[in-house]
C-alpha cells in the first residue's frame, strides 16, 4: 500500500508509547500519530510521592538485558538510577523463614539447608524459558510479525510455551522437581512482590517475573515513566485524553479506513485513520469496553514482512517485549519462517492496522458532514449524537467519498501528562541463589 498519513494508538503505557515511536521510525515524520489514553501517560509505570520523596508504584525494576528499554533510555538521554542497597528476607506471616546475609556462600548454604536443590532447579527452568524467549529479538530483526499471541508463543517455544500460558507456575515447577515448600516460601513471595500474584498465575508470565528476581536490575532516574513521556515527545504524538469505545472498518473504493469513536469530558467524537493499533488490555477484567467491526479482525496466519526489517504494527500483536534475559551466544539464527501454530482463537488479537491509503488527496483531510448517525452510536436514531457537537480538524483525505452515515465529531482536548512503575524486595540486588 501507499504511505499512510494518520495513525492511532490506543493506550499510552510503555507498549503504546513504544509502538508510536516505531510507527514513526518505519513511516517517517510525515505520519501523524494520535495516542488515546483515558488515564495518565505511562500506564502501570507510575510514581507516588510520600514526604516529598518519589517512589515507583508500578513496574519498578527493568532487566539488564531488556534491549528495547536500554535503547530508549539511550535515545532519550536518560540515566540509570543509583542502586539502593539492602537485604531480603522471607516472612511467612508469623516469623522470618529465611534472611539474607552479606555473605554469598552463607546464603547458598542456607538455601540448600532449607530447600535442597530446588533453587538450582528453579534457576535452570527460568534460564531455559528465557533462552527461548530471547528469540523474539532475532525474529524482529528478520522482519517477522504475528497476528496473534498463540502464534507468537509457538514461534518462540512451540507447544511448550502455549502450554505454559495455560498451566500455573506451581504446577510447572512441581513437574521439574521444585519442592512445594520452596514454591510456598520463595516463589510465591517473589511473584507477590513483583506482580501481586500467587503461584497460581500462568507459568509463562511467572517465568518472566522470576527471571527479574535472578538478573541484574536497574531503573530510570526520575522514574521509569519518563521513558513513555519521552518517547511520545520524541515522536511528536498528539495525546488525546479520552476513552475509545469502538473501532470500525470503513471501506472507500476498496481502500480501508478505520473509524475510531471516543468520548471524554467534551463529549463524543470520532476520527478516521489509516492504521489503528490497540495497546491496551482487552480481557474481561481489564475494564475495557472497546467494540470492533466484524471486518476489523486480521487474518491469524504469521507472515514475514518485506522492508524495513521490523514492522510490529502490521499485525494484531502491537509492541515488542520490553524485558528479556541474556542472549545465548550459541542460539541459532531464526529459520526462513517462524514455526506455524494452529489458527488462533485468542479474543484480544483485534487490531487491524493497514499501510494502504488512496493515492488521491494526499495533502488534505476533511471531516465527514454532520448530522448522520454512526454505526456504533449509543442509540440507533439520527439524534444519538449531540447535535451541538462542534466539528474539529479534518480527518478524511480529500478525494475519498464521505459515507452518508458518518457521524458528527466532537472537538478533542489534547494534552500530555506523565506517569510510571512496582518494587520488589528482591529487586535491589541479585537473588542469593545466583
């Protein structure tokens, strides 16, 4: 397709901020990026202030080989925060089960005395998972993208990774010989500190949390949220504080445009985009109420992209992972194409970006005429949208026929605020079983 002129990203967390940056890297500065965020920029990367001191309240620690985050910090001129020393301990609700000392060998002996070789089995399991997970960087470098989560997992670890998404951490560790006592005392403590979850959480996500407890961790001086706000500023993205309610595919002479409906304090409005990326959770517990037109769901088959080498926005899987583990020097290069898994039925693979646009009217945009009722308006009558809603800057390239049912669009409030990231008692230093 041709060069897109307008793109939308729903969600201004670390994923949405990163994909806005990658979109502009791919298409150049001529593409205008709108980022919709109903809360604060940064998502779960957030800070709180207590007695004039700022503390991370979201994702507090980043892995030493989180390659994308390392690159973002370098591009934005940010600095790593000085590590604060301290010791860790395990408390079972009544007494201290295990307390870390300043002597590494003594810590190892205490772990062995209490839990046998369970800590070694845990480390081997995590390293095996993360070694496979690191393949994602090679796939991205070779230009592969995936239309669903299941295809992505299968390409990294085949059926084992898919099964890990359906099996608990506790069940997976018991299968490799980790004792129940070690899971209850140590693993559960790490998961609770990192994600606020128990050992009943899915094993794949749990392995990522446990990898952070074993690796060299760091954070950004001033708050990890500065990465998100910095990327949006670098991209010159237009941040719209509104809740997206629906995304609908509109065909114009066989060329797709995506109509994004949103609402905020100013009212209800909509805009048209060449590309839409969903970078916010869609699972039932997330509170998201975004609806999609039936034709906006992409095909579930993975594909290799042509040029440039990495285009994560061309599929439903929005942004690259921002945490990783050490890259094995002996890892083989990716195959000519990633392994193919069965067709995905995952409900959140719903974004349907497009890189095509009509050849005509590249230099101007206009808003559809007011007065109609949209296909996703709150009610079916022609007065379902407020009649007093003012129109805003044009969104539809000239030369494209305007649908007769195009609704009135509201003016938008655009501003950018910052927000950021959670702390664990293990995050200040490497875990004693390393």
